[in-house]
C-alpha cells in the first residue's frame, strides 16, 4: 500500500509538505489553525498537491479561502423549518426533526469524472449524519456527485432536508493551480464498514490532480 503519515494539527504547522502529494482532513473542528497554515496549504495545492476534506473540515477550508464553494450549515437549513404556531412544548419535537441521527441517502455520480472511475452509473448509497451541505458552484464541471431527486433510501430525514438536498452537490473537486481540493459533504467510509464508496478516496489518491488538468 501507499505510505501514510498520521499527523495532528499541531504537528502539521511544523511539517514540510514538500514530500507529500495528498493531505486528507477528516471531520472535525479546525478553528485553532491560523492563516499561516491556510497559506501553507494553499501553496501546497497551487504547486500540485491535493487536499481531500470532508464534513466539518470543509468549514475551515472555506473560511480560510482554500475552498471556494460555500458550505451550508445548521443556520441555513434550520430556517427551512416552519415554526408558525409552535409553543414551548414543541421545542423538543422541533429539535428531533432538525437532527440527523443517521440516514442512508443516495448519490448520483458523474460517471465521466475521474473520481467515479470503477463505480459505473449506479446510484451510490452513503450514510449522512451531519447537517451540512454544499452550494451549487458556478462551474458545473467541478461536481462529481449530487444527492438524488429523492435522496432518502433508509432511516429518518426530515422533509425539509430532503427537499433542500435533492439535486444539490455532495462531492466537488476544485482545480487550483496545478493541484486540486476535494470537498466531500459526508463521511463515505462511515465506521470503516461503508466500503462501497471507498473507491472515491482511492481515485482521489491516484487520479488527482492529473485527471482534471486541461
């Protein structure tokens, strides 16, 4: 297999990225990382590196201008819930409706994109357990996968989420200089048992950034 380095964020500040081709950010809170780290990562990508990030990590990358697409968070989605006529006793009921404990949703892949190699035209089921989405980018060629027209396959997901997620981007690849930034709204390897979508990560490792260069 490919050699990897597991590094915490404090070490990342001190680590030279010259010998690395890819940096992967798992879900998490990265707010303690500063502008110096953002510039370091931006240079890494511009010079030919690839960043693969998912869920909470996307918020920091967007805030620090490493990622261009707008990240849609709780505040955006919660305004979709109509609370007219609600009283205090309805507070817990609303909170339950607004939570995403874990629902299986379907993605529509662009089978022509390098990240979809080996997955064909089939619908890709994934686990969604975080209130987070991606806005529609101005460049349609950056979108690797959308949520299906009817995204919910199993579990509970409020209708407000279903309507908003339908046909919205779930995976985006932005070209930046000689490199690329991969934005994934969900964890495609949930608890390391969701193996049907692991090829997305493998394709990002082996086909990017070369696969999207003009």
